[in-house]
């Protein structure tokens, strides 16, 4: 079995999307900005992991993708909320 090396560029892009959601919260931007950044993150996630997604068994694929999308949305919501707290918006 080959050892997978982590792709730091993919991780950096995903962290940047989450950071932008936090900045949107800190700058008191509307909540849907976090949704836009989350959609960008989802698009990047799907593209960067397309081979891995196709390797998942077809009967398990919807549940795994749904779990991943829920986690991405939750992380962006938390980042936006923390940004709002840091920015003084309550």
C-alpha cells in the first residue's frame, strides 16, 4: 500500500475559505457571506477529492458526502460566529 502525502495546498485553500467566513463575521457582513464562502469551499472540496469520492462504495457515497457537507457548513457557521464575537457583534 502506498503512503499518501498530505496536500498542503488543498488544506491552505480550505483554511482560507474558513478564515474568510470568520472575517465576514468580524466585519459584521450579512450571514450569507459565510454561505458563499462555504459554497466555494464545497466546490473546491468536491474537485480536489473527486477521485477519492468515486472510490467510496456507491451505496455509502450519499451518506459520506452528506456528512462532509454538514461538517463544512458547521465549520463555516462556527467561524462566522467566532468572527462576530471577536468583532464585537453580538
